[in-house]
């Protein structure tokens, strides 16, 4: 939005041309979303507290959560989504179809999560939307995004970058559609499962989004992409503004969500963030690098799958004390801040490994 304004004003004063530079708009996107989230946060927290939209605590969860977290408001994803969308609208090129797709993705998955939170908080249904219906909505949204990408993607390229290999692209063809749907739905639910402790999910999202700022910038720059021998994706540099806005909004939200949390992101936050990261990976053809960075999210999902499978096939026997994985460590005696910090450190290491794939082959 502002890009068009500054382009018009540059006719009268050449100094406005500085806003044509992608690097400046990336920085401004991050700062804008950070400021918006810090300003909006107290107002949204106050409103949600007055409405008594408190986090729904599982009866079978750790007993400590019942006393500590049952008076903490949820639906903090409204802070994150608002900040990202406003900042992206202000600083990105709105004629770029990647930007439009990213905005559709965060809003559509955010709406699914909002409806789920609404059912829990307003209608008093502890489980929210029924699991199958929720999954159906996610698949529909992911399908619309994926089919659009498949039909309108530049040059019809549906390849995916293979980390650490010199000839590092694999052609997916029609399999691009189920592959991308799986990533979008899987990543949104993985972040949702991880969001069980104060700040546990948001910082990994920030770190991964920070990596995508770099990935988007190098994929969108023909000189750098040729030097690094990675696919040049025309227009994908604008996705760096969205990713940077996610970083800024996430940092602002972490201000309120860090231990002890003043607010939780709820499903509207976790589903929208997970799908946004998945969509960035798909757009930039970095799905496997995303899998490396998402090691914590994947471990959380696998712990649930293993626990459920073991319970059903081994006559009620469990592998973990509780799933997802962070609850297992809680019941093993680790303090909440220690679990959170260690998960953050692991994600930081995994993000560095993923970034190294830009050069190491």
C-alpha cells in the first residue's frame, strides 16, 4: 500500500525512491508489526479478561496447569494476525500473488482457529469444533491455496529443493498438490500441539520465520540465487516482508506470552502461524529445510502418534508419561521455564543447520 504511495511521491521528490528497496521494507515490516503488537496487546488482553475468555485447561493435563493457567485469557492470536496483516498490507507489493496468497492463508486458517476458540469460550464446548470438521476446514483451505499455486505458479515449476545435494531439486509434478496440503495441514496442527507452555511455540515460529526472511531474499535475488545455485523465484522476495512481519508480531506477542504468560495465542494463533510457515516453505521450495527447522514441532506430533498407537495396540500401555512431549518432561520433574528454554535452544540450532544448506552441498 505504502509502496504505491511512495512510488507516486517519488515523482516530486526522489528521496522516496529509498522505499523501493526490499531490504528497507523488510526492516520496516518487522518494526511495524512489532509496534502494532505491543500497542494492541494490552487492549486485547484487557478485553479478553473482561469477557472471561480464559484458556481451557485439560482435565487430564498436568495438575499444576489447573491452578496457574485457568485464569489466563486466550485468543491472543488476534494480536499476531492483526499485526502481520496490517504490516504486510503497508509495506509489501500488493500486486504480488505470493503476498496475496500468504494473506489468504493466515486469515483462512486464523478464521478456523477463531471459530474453534469461539466454540470453546462462548458456547462452552470444551473440545471446540469436532476434530473431523476442523480437519475438513483445514484441508479445504489448504486445497484452495495449493491448487492456486499449482495452476498459477510461474513457469509451472513444482520442484522442491533437496538440502545438502549439489543437484538439489526434485520435480513433484501433480504430487505437488497432496504434498503441499499435507505440509499446510500438518504444520498448522504441529504448532497447535506445541502451544502448551508459556512461550513454547512462539519463539520457534519467530526463529523459523527469521530463516525464511533470508531464504525469501536470496531466492528472489537473481544474482545471489545463481551464486548459491538455488532456484531463482521471481517475486518471491516480497515474501520476506511477510516473514519479517511475522517475526515482529511474534516478538511483540512474546512480550506478553513469556513465562508467566499474560495471554495465550489460542487456536486462532497457532493454526495461522503454522500454516503461514508451511506456506512460506512451499512458496520458497524449502519444505525439507522447513522440516529440519521444525524438529521440535515434529517431535511433539510424533509423541502424540506414538502415545495413541501404543495405548491402542498395547492394551493401554503408554510410552510417555503424557503427550505431547513437553508434558512428559513436566511430569518427569523439569520446570516449565527449563523445558521452554531447551526447546528454544534446540530450534535455534536446527535453524542454523537449515540455513547452512544454502551453501553446504
